[in-house]
């Protein structure tokens, strides 16, 4: 670490990685972007310039090994996550890896095993909704006992457009994984069974999925429903609702003002996650940098990423089987005990 600044290397400088890099360079104290790497070298070079002249690498593993990189942020596509995160663990470097922790359960388990073998927490998973002030307020109210024991989580998650043809597995593993994490976090429990169903939107391509609905049962008896609409057409919206013994809580859907005009009243809906979760991404990066500099870890753990992936995996199996799928109990390694 030079000048007390955490020197971060960013792998994948597209929509999400570009935002993380700019946040680290300009909105987060105590860090600088020392290196970037992207399969599209021109894109990496352009982000490097925006971040004050970071070095441009051609290989992710070379960036991870470089002595001028103290910590790594991975925002390349999902299939690259597990290998790159394991390489960071092996290099002993703190890593913020975007969700999900790979493309399936084997990837996530590989990362979990590597971190447990290393014996110290180096990984933060980019399940960042816990840093969203609207979600954090819900959790605080639950902790304050406002609704008593949580009984039911309801998550609604809409994207403006699908952007690409998406399978049910992609919608579940890439998108619903956020809502699964929120459900575990707000219900304070692990999921025992998952039942999933889907709605297609392209008759000639039966795998093309517009919408998935998950129904989860928790070990302690609570329930959750999660709806993800991959192409709502109306905007990007994330709603979390928890019903408890004595009351119910719901995140506010909008921060935009109520507009009354020409005989109608309306509110603007955010177009995408970069706008809706702008504050959460900044706070997440601040927490990561602080923890990395202190030699500790913050945010969603590898266990959280793995547990969410196990639920996603059961949901994908349920689409195929048409039945609820069980998630066998698995002890959480001591490394992830709450401190
Ligand atoms: N936490 C969140 O809310 C959130 C939101 C969006 C995306 N994500 C995650 O971030 C990651 C990136 O998503 P995105 O929306 O930025 O996608 P994107 O397509 O905009 O960017 C991906 C970038 O990775 C580059 N790339 C491709 N293969 C690579 C490789 N092998 N090595 C290095 N770079 C490579 C591409 O050239 C591109 O610039 C995904 O894993 C996604 O799931 C998380």
C-alpha cells in the first residue's frame, strides 16, 4: 500500500466494473485504481484514463499477481468469477467479487473451499442490497422488534428489458440471487425448500423466460415469494416486504416526487440498477476498502454467496422437476461465525 492508499485492480470494466472503478477513483476515500483489465482492451484503456491513468493489463491472473495491486475487484462475466476469486485467495489479496459466485453450485463451492482452506476471510460478494438505505431501514426496524418475528418475505424485482434471450436458470442465478440473499438476510434464516415456475415470452423458443416465481420455505417455518420479471417494460424496480407477527414493512418503491399533471398523477421509475442502487454501490465499496485496509472483511460473505447459490440451484432443479426441491442442511464453517 503506497501513501496509505489501497491500490485496487479492476477486472471487467463494462457497465458494473466501470461504475465500480469510477467510484473507487473519485467517490471513495483511501483507494485508487492502480490497474484495469478487460477482454475489450480499448474499453479498459478508456476506464484507465477516467481513473487517472491506471495500468492496463491483458490478463486477469497477471493483474492479480502484480505487486502493485493490493486488492482486486472482479466485475467480468459470471463464468469468470470462481477462477479469478480463487486466484485472489491464493495470492492472499482481498477481493470484491460481483454476484453471483459463478454460474452454479460447483463454482461457489470451489470458492468456499479455497477460502476455508486459507483460514481467513478475503472475499466480499457483490450482494450489495444490505448497503441500500431503503433495505437497511427495513432490517433496522426488524432488529428493533417493530413487527415481531418475521413470517413472510415478498420480493418483487423488475428489469426494464431483458436485453438478451434469458433462460430460467439465467434469470434465477444472475438476477433472483439478489432477492434470495435479501430473503435470507431479512428473515434471518436458511432456506429448506424451493419451488419455482416460469413464464415464457417467445413461443418458438421454449427456453426463453420472461418471468420467474420462486416460493421458498425456511427451516424455522417462515416463507418467501420472489417474482422476477426480466422485461417488464416499465422500469427497474426492487421491492422488499416482510410480514411479521405484529405488523408488516415494505421498502418505498420510489424516491421521485409525485407529479400531478394533465389529469394524471405519476412517479418516475429508475431505468436500471446503476441508478437505483447508486448509493449502495458507493457505500459497498467504502466498506470493502475500509475492511481491506484493516485486514478484516465486510459485507456479504462467501458463505452468503454459496448459500444463495444453493437456493438458486434448487430453484433451477425445481423448474425441471415441477416439484419443490430440498436444500439439505449444511453446517456453516466457523470462519463465517458472526463476530
Ligand atoms: N451487483 C449488481 O447489482 C450487479 C449489477 C449488474 C451486473 N452485475 C454483475 O457484474 C458483472 C458484469 O456485469 P455488467 O453488467 O457490467 O456486464 P457488461 O457486459 O457491461 O461488462 C462485462 C465486461 O467484462 C468484459 N469481459 C468479458 N470477458 C472477460 C474476461 N474473460 N476477462 C475480463 N473481462 C471480460 C467485457 O468486455 C465487458 O466490458 C456480472 O457478473 C454481473 O452479474 C452485478
